[in-house]
């Protein structure tokens, strides 16, 4: 993660993820991120390799990175 990036976020934040190519990838990433405490919604765009996460209360970016890793993909710093 970039040093100037806040550790937590509220609202919608978009992450770039490598390795997602199909509906299975989309489901795996969505399921893992949705399980993070505080996440309200997850939208995966396979064409751009982005994942938009919405949270109403602070969510740690490290928890999102860990969820993406657990799904078998990598967060682009």
C-alpha cells in the first residue's frame, strides 16, 4: 500500500486486483470481501480488474487485502 494512503476507509473505495478472469473469480473475491466486518457491498468488474467496496463504518484496508489473498488473488499496491 502507498505510504500516503489512509489505513482505513468509509464509503466506497476501489481496489485493483490481479488474476480475476471469470465468474468463479468474481464469486470468490466477492464472498471473501463481503465476510469482512463492516463491508456493506462488493462490486467486481472483471473487465477492468477492479473491486469496489462500500462500508458505512471504518474498514481496514489490510483486512480487504487479506480477504483478496484468501480468495487466491493479489491486490495491486
